[in-house]
């Protein structure tokens, strides 16, 4: 439901439970306002059946391919995002086309494009770029929510890591960095138990649900549909299914970047925070952070100042600075320091570091090795596996991006292949 407020001088503010419907494309939105049962695409090929989710640039729908009888995911970009893709500020369609130029086996661990088309939106929503994608069953994040008490067996964790790296190899080979790796964007392929007939039965058993009418910018929205979730795979299925990188809406062309606002802060490579040049190695840093998360379901780095860090802070430090805490943890967990000469190439370094390379904010450091972090987070692996996992993480978390191995080299890690 939306709640307008006129207290702001800039005009009314609306809040939405899901995507903001009814706000024009030229206001930065223009989300698709459709319903299940709508038929879209050339020759009326795709019939919408359920809304599966939404993001800042699109909504995603389960659709039936009326020509082939199969199910697909139809990602319908907002009018604003469609325009950004046309102007190459976003490159989601271009990335999928580049991936299509590789051999099928090379892109096995990337969510694949089947076809695409344009659909004219209603009112002032503009034109919608529609990406017809292979249907995946769910995200790793949703699996964790559904199986909150069950941790993955170590072979499954390694399988996820290998598949993520293979997806990165393909993406980097095409000249793009993902820049938004996270459990939400690691998808699980359709398991054998979820056949097309089973999906048809699921659609019948889950009729569309609609939120109560709500006020938008120019009208009352009556067709805000609730996002549904396909059945979650069983724990046994997790050991066998393929894992794929998805959502390339934030991906950046490595040699022609359009923004430095990439990656959630706790997963962001330090060279980006410091305002320096960056490339595909930002994904390797993020992957190193995610190794910890895959083993523990907890983040490696926290953005808030932790209570046990307060005694080490210098007087007058801004306790609201998330970056201060991130850099302290990088130093404490990895035992790395920037050389003063290296800091000179980073425009933002003076915000956080003294000329001699020491952090401005902290008086002393209590080193906390990655092995300790894993044990304290409840990692159930053996000491040997913890040592091997942290060795892998340290390779990814090198401060110097050129010291980080490529995704292809990481796939040769002995521990990942045991």
C-alpha cells in the first residue's frame, strides 16, 4: 500500500510494498502494469501466469511459451531502465548477446537469454524491453530462508563456489564485471521434480493475489500483484542442481564503465571505496567475501561499528561512517596494510588513512585472523577445511587487485576440487 505525504517541499512521497506502479518513466520509473493472463510478444507467444519478483529496474514473471509449451522467466524492464539500456548506460541486453556468442558449455552457469522483444506500456510507462530468460527455480537466498536451520554439506558449498566461478569466467571473458554478486543473484536451476506439468499444477494451486488498492502519483493502483515463489528444492536436490549467476542489470563493461556506484558496501572491493580504477577483480574480492558467507550464512564484514571496536577508536571519529568499520575489519581480518605510495593513487585515501598508511580512526589493532572469524561464526568444517577455505579467501582478498587470481585460476584451487 502506498502512503502519500505532503510534508516534503519536493511534493508527495509514496511508499509501495513491491514495485512502484503508476509513476511515469520520465520520473525514473515506468514499471510494467500488467496482469497474469496477459499475452505478450510477437505472435502472442508468451502468456503471463504469475509474478515472481521485482527489482529496482524490472519485474519478473512466470510465462508459458505458447509455441513450445515450455515455461520461461519474462523479465520486463521499466520504461526508464529500457531507455537507459537504449542509451548504453545499462547493458543488460548487450551482455546477454555477448554471452550468446560463447559456446553453450561456457555459459552453463549463467542465466541465459532465449529471445527478447519490446512491449508498449500503458499510460506514461513508456516502452518495456522484455527479456525472455531460462526459468530458474529459486535463488540461494530463498533457499536459506526456507531451510534456515539446515546448513549445506561442504561438498554442496564447494559445488556452489565452482559454479559461481564458472559463471564469472564466462562473464569476464565477454569483457564485463558483474559488480553485484550476492546470494540473491545466485540462482538454482530447475530440478527434475519440477516438470512443466508440475509447474502448471502449481499455477492452478496459486491463483494471483492482489494488494489492496493504493494511491500512486496520478491514480489509485488496483493491479499490484503479490510476488509468488516456485517450490523450494529439497536439501537432497541442492547437491545435484546447477547454480547460475543471474541479474546482469548492474554489470559494467570493464573498459567502458558508466558508474563507480557498484556492489553493496560490505562486499565492495577497497579500490572502489577509495575512488581508484577498478576492473573485473572487484568480482573476485566479492567472491572471497561470499566464501565466508557460504560457509556460515553470515557476512564477513559488517558495516556498523561493533561494540568491541569502540575502545580502539580515536577521539572524534564519526561513528556513522560505515567505511571506517570496513577498513578496520579488512586490516584486522587479513593482516594487510596499504603502502603509503600505493595510497597516493587513490583519490579518497586521505579520508581514511594517514600519509604513513595507518588508519586515521583507530589507535591500535587487535588482529582477528580469518580462521578465528570462521570458527566464531559457527563454521562446522574441520580444521583442515577451515585452513584451506581461508587460504582461498586470502587469495581473493588481496588489497592489490593485480594480486588477485582470475576466476579461471581459482577454479584450479585444490581444495575446491577435492
